[in-house]
C-alpha cells in the first residue's frame, strides 16, 4: 500500500484486508492453514505503540514470525503484569530466542518526559522515563540540548533491557540454561533504519559492565557537535 493509496475509511480497511488475504492465499497456498496450526516465532519485540514503528514491516517479518508487545515509550516495569505475562508467554511457551527492546528517535513519550510536560494519566507512566532522566541527569545536562532527547531514547532502551534481564522470567529461563538473548535497539523514524545499541545480554555473564559501557557509548555519541557530521541530531 502506498502513501498515495492510503485508506481513509473503515470500509477501506476491510477492502484492503480482503485483498491482502486473497493475495497471500494466491501467492502462497496454505499460508493461513499453516498459521492456524501454530506460531513459532524466534523473536519477541518490545516496542513503542507509536504508529510509525510497526515491528513486522520494519524487519521484514511475516505473520507468525515475531511476538509483539508495545506500550507508550517501550517501558518494562518490574510489576507490569501485562509485559511480564507477554515475556513469560514468549519465553516459556513460544521459546523465542531473541527479545529486542526497541526505542525510537522522536518518541513523544520520551520528549514529554524530558520536558516534564503534563499530558494526563500518561504522566504517571512516563514517570518511569523521568526516573531514567534523573538517574542520568549529569550526563544529559552535559550534552548539547538538541541531542538530549536522542540520548534519553537510547538510555531508556538500556534501562529497559536491564529491566527485562532482571525479571523473574528471564532469571528462571537462564537458570535452566534456556538460550534467550536480549538486545537494545533504536529505530529512526527519519530514515527507517534500526541502530543496534550493542547492549546484548544473554545471562552468561554479569551485565553491569555491558550496561556501563553502553551508557558511555551513548554519552560519547551524543556529546559530539552536530556539525561534525558524525552524529546528526535526529528530530
Ligand atoms: Zn514512542
């Protein structure tokens, strides 16, 4: 579907859905029948609810190939039964091999948290990102102002990777030697590309040093002036 051809009514959505279903069945007979039997995704995606960050399209994955959990600003709170249930289902039932926590530049949730803007009930949710902001305030204050939202987006990913890793679900999985690796990524709405923040945790070694190194890389990356061409600020 092209931008020019985008649907503007609910009827269009149903029409597009019927066309997609027929096209899939025509091109790959039995596609839906095999989907009904089981889903065997290797990947779990924990991302932002932002409509510009659709897990499947970005990664070229098809139905059945990625298990997705999304919320505002890709946060994994220790006591969030929704996120924890999704992670447990993915790890224990589906046996995913990789969990990617994916932030995105230009995230309104991160921006609101950075500015302390009042939105409403979401303020209480975004308070978790403000905690990240406050934890790293010395670094953030040292960065050029225009780079702070990008840096906070990446810092938030790093913190949420840690939150997934310390969850009982992951600790239990690793204690029984299940192979599951957590990755921290950031997606650029402006160029459609995923950046690997290289905070990759697989439970085989303490992650403290990896976390610290990732935070240092973020500081270094965003402390460079924008005009060097090496770290253009992303709006
Ligand atoms: Zn977002």
